[in-house]
């Protein structure tokens, strides 16, 4: 997968995912075990000045399209409604997309608001709709404080919130969202 993403070989990347899914690998397994490790490696290579930024952006765009292709639409009663977003200044949309796909696979209705969401707008959205849990993705250290403040404001307004961070797994996310919704 790493080689396919670095070289922009979307056909091979899609084939890898389709094969794994047809063999029964869960969406969460594909994302955590097959997609995330190469993306981390690519991001580190960019930070170390070993790759150009366009390589990272192209790889992310390929993964976004793959996630769109494998995004589930489960049948049956949903567990509840989850909002997934990152706050203003956090421009990485891929972690929110990974969270959204994973939560849909866990049979949640997901309102995916993406990256760079102004906190006041997120709070307004949650006040207007019946939201069970909010997931705030936080990948930019410069926005971690704003993400934490926004999570606290949501909690104070009565909406449970799960604050994501680099290095946390999607399995952890699912578990935390289920716990937050049950509280």
C-alpha cells in the first residue's frame, strides 16, 4: 500500500482494499492496519524532507476516494447519531473521514462535518439537531487547546464528546463513543 500511495497508483491501492474486503477484513481493520501505517510513514518522510508535500496530499486524496468507495450503509436500527469534525485551524480532513467510515461500520448515523469547523458553528449544529455524541479529531498540536475547550463547551451544553488525538486507534474510538453514548 505504501508504494502504491507514494507513486500515486490508485488502481493498485483500490485493488488491495477490495481484495481485503472480499476476504472478510473489516473496514476498521483495513483502515487501521493497511491504510494508516503507510500514511504515517509518508507523513514522517515529508517531515524529514524525504518527500514533497504533493506526495502526501496525493496519497491522502487517494485514501479519501477509497474511503468513499468502502463507506458502509448498514441496515437496521442505528445506535444513535454522532457528529465528527475537527476545529478551526485543523485542516486535516482524512482523520475525520476515517472516523466517520469506522463509526458508520459500527452502525451509527454519522454527521460528518469535516475539518476546520468553527467551534461556535459546531455547538450551534449540535443544539439544533439530536446528537448523541460528538467526536472532535485533533491532529494539529496548535489546535489541541481549542479542541479541548470545544469539547468542554459541548459537555457543558449536555452533549457527550470524545476528543481524538494522534496515535489513538479506531477501535478505541468506537469503544469511547459507545461509552459516551451510554452515559
